[in-house]
């Protein structure tokens, strides 16, 4: 017989068959992808895709990516080269890789696999830049939901917190008296296990609390005033009360001072600090301080005394007033003179024997213990009553058994005392200042002698 050689030409996905014998189709190569290529990676991570293999072996590979934003080329022949995964979004990025294998005679079926790139978690930090001493604020962390954030406080050891499902965490600082610096270190997505270092800071500086003090004279003389001095933080607003009344305010100057006049006082005035506010930092605090101005009563004095004396005699001028006070007075409008009241508040000033009127006028009175003084008005004028006079006259001799008249003359209505033969007798002059005394008939010498004269209206 004849041997016939049959040649079979590949059609479609068939393959070459032996030149003789039974015809059997051989499989086209199929690419095999190592499963490690399917493991998700984190952005910025180097991706090493394992080499492709095929069954049967010996094929060449063509691949195409539907997403180049992850850092992978659009297509290629052979193995996929290593590349740095990119994901600038906040969601997972996936690239589907289509691989075909060819052995030169036919092209095998298509195989696909995904390269999954997880985004890196992020975190930011914010908060107040300053707070008043002994107060606090909140530090706000914002970023990838449920991420674990690592931070430090004042460059101390690492501390962590977990953002909530909305990607936030509010951290109270507590009350601060010194600067607190919060620094981001890193952030971790515990689901994808992706992490990265983070840079961010919130520094809380401390604004010193304003202060103020109060001072002033502790007492003043009634009807006078003084100044209350406030000293503290420059330009601070000070709140105070007067006698526990409504709050009042003023502003310290750039030197931190304010002088408040009290005005003239007649009753105790109590100034109490309430609070102080720094309007620049808005920091304030209550303040305790008091300046109480008590009132020293003004000293007083009065003057009294006999208003008239007999010429050549004197009297006493009495001063009465505040114990131990110094009294200034004048005599007959002359220069000022002073006396000091005793512990009972009295002083008796003898006039000495006077022959002319003496006028005593108060000028002022001073309390040396309080240094309070005031002018005083008061007068005692001592007038002089003229001394009464009397004379006696009459015949110096008479015939025995006869009499005569003794004539007294002098101050009208005066009472004249005389002696008759050494025995006192009195006679009153009439309104004209005359009196006549009949001796009666006498047989022996009679001696009339003046003794004294009294003006009953002046008692001189």
C-alpha cells in the first residue's frame, strides 16, 4: 500500500499535530499568576509582581493595565517590573491586569488579576494658640476615620488616640499653667495596616492672669478727701465696689496705675476689689483687696468767761473742747496765741488785772493725734466797770450842844461805808451822787472817816 502524509494546519485555537498517526489537539499556554500579587499594598510601597509562568511552559506574555494612576505602566511584554504604588486619594485604588500567553503558534486564554493600593491614612492637628493661665482648651485631631494617631506632648513619650468614625478626636488639655506643645508623630490605619509619619503641631501658650492691688490713706479728717491708688497689669480693666454698692470700673494706664480721688468724706468709705480683666488677652480673675477710709472727727472748742470786771481786777477765760487739742486765739485782735486743752478738754486762762476791755477771739483748733483742724468762731469780751468813788466834807467844829451836817459825794447810788468814832456805818448816795448826814447835837468831838464805797450795780 501507499503511505500518505497528512498535514494539518492550525485553525483557531488548535495546535499543530504530528505528521502521521492519530490527530490530537494540544492546549495553548495559559499564564499563571503567583497569588502574592493579589495582596493589597499601601501607597508609596514598592510592588514586586512575581514572574509569570505558563502551562505548558515557554510562552511569552503580554499584559495590559486598566489604571495607570497607581504607578504602573499601561501595558508591557514579559514580567511586570517593580514600581512604587501611588494612591493620592482617600479610597482604595485598583488596577485590573489582563495577561495573555502565546507560544508562537497560538494565543492562550486571557487571565486577569487585581493590584489593590490602599491609601495612606492622614491626620492633622489644630487648637487654640493661647489660653489664660489655669484654664484649658481642646486640641482637635482630624483625619482618616478610625485611624490610630501617635503624638507627643512637650516632646515626651509617644501617646496614641483613635479617631472616631467621622475621623475626629477632641483632646482636652486640662487646666494649664505652662506652655503645652502637641506634635504629630504618625498615623496608622489598623484595617489596612498602612501608616505614615505626620508633621503637625499645636502649641498652647499661657497668658498670665492680670493682677491689681489697692492702697490708700486709712483715715482722713471729716470734710476732706484722699486718693485711692490702684496698681497692676497695664491697661487692665479693674472692677471694684464702694461701700458694697454696685460694681464700678476703670482702666489702669500704660504704667499699670490709676489714682481715684475719694472726694470730701464725712462718713467711712470702703473700697473693695472685685476682679481684673486684661482686655488684650481676655484673661480675668477675681481679686481680693480693700482700702477703708475712716473719718476722724474734727476737733472743736468753745470759749466762755465773765463779760465784765471791776477795773484793776481780773477773771478767767474758760476754753472747752476736744481733749488735748491745741487752741489758737487772739487777744484784742493781736497775734495768734495758743493753749493746749487738758485730757478732760478744758483750759482756764487768767486775764490778770484789767483796766481796759479785753477781747478774746477763737481762731482755730487742732487735734495733734489726728492732725485734723478747723477754724473756730467764738468771743469773750471782758469790759471794765469803773470803780466807784466817794468824798466826805463838813464843818470841822461846832458849839457844844449843837450839830452840823456831814456831806458825802460820789458815784450815784453808791453805798458808802464810813466810821463814826471807829464804828462802821453805811450811807447810800442818791441818784445825783450825794448824801447828807446830820450829826445831831454833839458835846464831844465826832470823827467821820471814809472806809469804802460800793457800786451795787457793778458790784465794784
